[in-house]
């Protein structure tokens, strides 16, 4: 039986892939002949629901990559969990830096500081204005 016939008799690949597999097998120059072809992934194995996460590919210098693996092993985590946690920590630090910058900007634009009594007085003033407006419209 030639390679093309083996592909046709194999179970698993969809019919549109069979001609491609036959061509690929005909180009193999080795003398290995298999009795059966087993496909590890076919249409029946495709997940029925869409993926709930995204896959990213990143690269590291070899020394840094070794450190990543070492930390993951020390913490009994996989590398994905390690990077998810690292990103959460980075995002929190970034938000904190933004908040500090916003506070510094606000302090520069309005250098006056308020005491607790000042805040109470401002709140009372705003509430009385709102009360007066509601009384007029009612």
C-alpha cells in the first residue's frame, strides 16, 4: 500500500486535508513505513466553546528566563500564573504612581490646604444651596 492510500484509509482527518497529507507523505524521503496514521487533533477534539483567555508570546534573555523558571518552581506556580500576578502588581503600582502624580498636580494648581472644619463648612454651604434650590422649584 502506498502512502497516499494510507492517508485515504486513515481515520481522523477531514476530507479536504487528505490530498495535502498525501502530497506531504509522497515527498518524504525516508524509508520508514507506518501501518497506521494517528492524528492527535481532529475536528471532534475541537473545543465547543471559545477560549476564555488570550495567549501572548514573549521573549527573555536566557539568564532572565532561567530566573523566571526558578521563581515559578520555588512558588509552585506555572509561568502563566507568575506573569498574571506580576502584571497585577505592576498595574497596582502604575495606578498608584498616577494617583500620586494627580495629587501633586492638584496641589500645585490649588496650594491651599483644608482642615476638617473647612471641609465641614464647604459641605454645609453646598447642602444649603441645594436645599434652597429644591425649595424654590417645589
